[in-house]
C-alpha cells in the first residue's frame, strides 16, 4: 500500500513539471521506473543461469529454422549442413516482455526474408524477461539478467568465431533491454577473441535503470567496431544519453513519434500506450530501411531546435538505418515525415 501511495504522490509531483511532450511519454509504470520505487541491480557476481534462453537460427532462403538452447547454439549452428561461414550473421536481441512469437520478431523475420547472403539469429530470453510477477518486480528481475544474457550471446559468438566465422561478418541489433545487453556481448567477444564485432545497432536502448548507471552497464562506443544508437522515446522508456559512435535522434527530440501522439489532455493509460508506441517505433523505422537504401538522410546537429529551424542544413549528412555507411560520428537528427514506414 505504501508503494502505491508513493507512486501516486510521485505521479502528481512530476505532473506539475510536465510539458505536452511529457504527457505523451509517461504512465504509471514509467513514473515508477524513474522514481526510487524500482531497484536497479547490475551485479555481475551473481552468476545467474540463462541456459533456458532459446536461439533461433534462420536460413530464410531455404525456409529452414533450427532452435537451440543458448549454451548449445554455436555447436548446433556449426553443424548446420548448409552452413556458409562467409555469409553475414545478423543477430537480433529484443527487449522486456518479448518472445519469439511477438510482432517485433515477426517484423525482423519479414525484414530479412529476402536479404541475400546472410543468416538471421533471433534470441528468445523470455524466461528471464517476462512480466509474470507484475511490471515493476519483473522489470527489476529482467535488469538483473541483462549482463548474463549479453555475456551468453558473446560466448556463443566467440565459439562461432573460433570456428571460422569472422567478427567482421557479425551485425548485432538490439532493442531496449536487448540493446543494453549487447554492451556485454561486445565486451565478452572482445575479451575472448581480441577482435570486435563489426557493428552493433542499438534501437532505443532502455533508459530506466540504465540512464543513471555506470557507463560500463550501457551500450556504448568501443564495444564493436561501430556502434550506432537510435533514439525514439528518449526520456521515457528509452535513454537520453549519447552513447554510440553515432547517435540518431528521430523526429521530435528523439522522444515522440508522429503516429504515437495522444490527445491534448490524455488519460494516464493512453500516455502509457503512447510511450510503448514511441519506444517500439525504432524497430519499424530501422527495419523499413533494409529494403529502402536511400532512407533516411540525417544531419549532424547540436540540438533538435537547430535541426527543426533548418540551421543544420549545410552540416554533414549521412544515411541512417541499415545502410548507414559507418563513417560518420557524432549526433545526427532526421525526420520520417513523408515516408511510408509500414
């Protein structure tokens, strides 16, 4: 009862300082996450078991899929009869409350179905990141497992590398908690092999329990040859921190997306839905670029205000998304206005 009272007071104390954009980001769970009601534990000495994490290995052109527990995944992949070690290995790690049957995973599979010379690997870590204990307790539990999930992925990729699959052919993509887990994947791979994964793409890395944590707990520049970060719900479910070799802030300050807006005076639960919509939008925006190599032009800029008023039009430009050439660094902004993402 005391926790609910604290949550109620916290909600209204925050409300006095909200602007309209904030109303589109926050609901009860988000307020709890940004208060002291959430216990954020990044302890790396717990030796937590994540062996029930499932690895789905897709050879999409052949319409074949193999499933392994993570500790056996590298061995299983290496035994795949048609394995071509020179192909690109695309690894996707989703976030809190996700599983292999969710819309996000379906979107990723559909996105890479016709992408040539590649394999797709999707992690299902839902035994450790579900919400069966309620959102607050389950999120606390999930945060504890982030390091161990990321490390297990790093160990799996290490075994692949030790058997002839180059880190230069590995591209890891993570959303939310999955994006933060990839920091530990990159760290582990480098410690084990002395080489780095070619690229890590972090889609709206989780903010709660990470924005104020040590940098070693977060996705960041240096854990891969190139780390790109995309912000869609910054300050809500996503982090506001600039972390990568390049950080893209999408649409309004990288915090709210056009199709996720709520009414002028929204209900609390409408706001919570908007936060989830904004957070997930990074997946739709980024995956839409795989089949559209010219989407999206992004401009280097010091602030959203300067970008919006056109003051950065003469600045450095790069392509955001899957086809980002990987030679630009710094903070970039882009808009999705005029693009049919779906």
